[in-house]
């Protein structure tokens, strides 16, 4: 009982706080304060200090005070990297499917089922070069020599203003007579053009060679990737003059017209244009006369 009474008196005890000048000890101000108020002020100061410290440790000073901060940061970084890897994997799958679709188009699988022949096996002829493509005639050798010695600017003609896709103007790949027209209903996704023997085949626009090889049905095939998801395909060639990955200019000679492959009835060029995976009628864009 006495302890409670003493504690009560202590809390109610008042103190006079006087602030004086150091020089003459004159009073500047003074105020009364009890022990209870002093304790309450100290508690409030402690709560504010603790709250501010807690806020800083969770925000500005988190990297210093939180032992799990670095681990959490690394975990978030790993999640971002995992998402990036998943995105890249999906892009690679899309590219693989895109390449497979191009290969199907080039192989003509919409028309018939055909497997590509391994160039390294004995079941198909070796990939053609200037010397080993086929048993050339004297006239063919003369054409090859002439084409290789011709400067590019002499090979290129003026583009036809009547043939365009957006802002792209096309060179005719070959001049001749169209003997088979574009007819998707009959699975004929291009046109057949007959021209003089050993006629050089030119690419219709600037691009990159994405296929340059032999197929069983269509013989020696060249495919060029142009801008705006446009692909041009040249089939039944007797000679391929460009390799996979080479850049070509519009009007540049890429092959020699021929009669290779099982699905040919005579020397001609089978020519296709594909735009974003859909076949187009080449005669809508290019004059072949």
C-alpha cells in the first residue's frame, strides 16, 4: 500500500524547468512538468523512433538490415531469367516450325509426300557445284563461264512497275512462255515457265538464300527470303549458283533453268511466291513475256 502511494506521489510530483542565459543567468523561460508527463513523452519518443527505424529498415536501409534481402533479390532475378529463357525457347520453337514449313513448301508436300534426300548419302546426287552438278554440255559450260564473268550491274535490269507488293518491285526471274498457271485448287502453287535452253534464273528482289539443295520431286531448288515475310522459290534447276546463307541482289543470277526432279516433263522453271505462309499468283506481280 505504501509502495503504491509513493509511486502515485512520484508520478504527480512536479518539477520546474528553468532556462537561463549563460552570461548573466537571467531567466529566458520556465515551465512546469510532472513525472507522469515526462514518462509519457519518453514513451512517445521511443515509439516514434522505433517506427521510423522499422520503416527505414524495410525501405531505404533494407539492403543493410534485412538478411534475406539479397536472397529475395536473387530469387526475383532468377524468375526474370527463367521467364526470358521460356520466351526464347518459344521463339526458337516458332523459328523451327517456320523453317519446317518453308521446307514443306519447297518440297511441295502440299502436292505430294516427299522426303528430302541426304546430300551425303549415295541415294541422291551430290550437291551441285560449277564442276560436279551434272554432265554439262559445251553450251552449258559456256553459259556458266559467261554468267560468272558478268558484273552484277550488267545482270540487273529495270524492275517492272506493274509488279509490286507494297513498295517492293520485282525483277522477272526468267523471260519465256507460261505453260502452267497458278491453280491452288489443283495444288499448283506457282507457275511453270518455258524459256531457251540454259536460260539463267534471276532472283526477283534483294534477299538471303534460305534453301539451296536437291529434292527428289523438284530437283535442284533455290529459295530466297525477302523482306516483309516474302519468299520466292525456284524449282527444277540444272545448276545452283548460290549457297545457303548468301545474300543476293534483285536481278542477280542464282541458277540455270533445267529439267531435274521426278515431277518434271521437260526443261522449265517452276516459280512460286509465298507471302506470310500463303501462296500468291506470280503473274499478278511480274510480267514474264
